[in-house]
């Protein structure tokens, strides 16, 4: 991950400890990039994400969610507006949205999807992340701005940032616009607690994987 894929096969070929494992799994000591990608995908398909209390609830275990989590589920679908973007089994619409944290024009600006598409409407847009396990995978947002969900939920409750154009930006065709989905929610403290409790219900314990001990990996 975060590797130059064109160089990945050669990098792995130079780790001798991998070679017998490659030989056993795919009958070659020097797999191609396609074979490496297939191996990673095969592992990822084995990772179960449906072991949460929420998934038990969906399968018919009505006692899997407590009253606070049930309230959080209701808020998630209604007043909190989360489901507008975080929908489906992965709790993500798989689309791109601007939630107001582009930091446009500042030293740490991140233009998001625009860096790939070069389309002005994509400035500041990021792919909607899955909310599964989000209570265990902080910090939050693409730039790690929030260390935990509490601060992020509070900011969503306030409507998220909607930056205004400065005098020198009035004609700027790239100035990003925060998604119109985002607006103040007026959630009480108890409702925010319930929403976080629901997000806890769609999280699972870490998937048990024994990391292999191979020379060259540490």
C-alpha cells in the first residue's frame, strides 16, 4: 500500500524468505503484479465485516442493540442525516463529497479528487469512507484532523465548515463549495451520545490475523 506498483514485484523478489511461500501458493518464486494483486484480494475477501452487533440485529437478533443504540440508528437515518452519504452495507455511498475541510488557499490545502480529475467541481471532494469499525480506526477524516468521533460528531452537529470567499477569491473558478447535505443538526448531547453508541454497534473486534515473521519485513 502506498507503493509504486510498477516496482513492487522486483521489491518482493529481493526478499528471499518470500520465495518458498510464493512457490507453494502460485508455483513461482517471482510472481507478476497481477498475481500479487490477486493474492492480496484473496486475503481481503476473507476478512469478515459482518460480525458486529448491528449485523446480528439485521439478521434477526432483536436484542443485539440496546435502547441507546436503537435511538442512534433512528437518528442516523433521520435527524442526523448520516444516511445521505453513509448508506448501504459498507455505510458509504462510494461517491465523492466536499465536507468543508479543503483548507483551500492555506498552507495545508488538499484539493481532493480534483488532483485526479482536474474538474473544478471536484475541488475538495473526497470519497465517502465506510463507517464500519470507525470507532476503532481514528484519527478521523482524510487528514486525521479529529482524534476521535466525539469531536467530529460535534462538528457535524454544527453543520461543518462552509468557507466564504475572500475579496481576492470572488472570481476564483476553483473555490470549493461545501456539500449542501451539510447543515446544523440541533442534536442534543444525549442524541450525540446515542449516535456514537450506534456507530460502536457497527464496529467489530480486530480481525484475528497472525502476522508472519519474515526477514526483510520488519
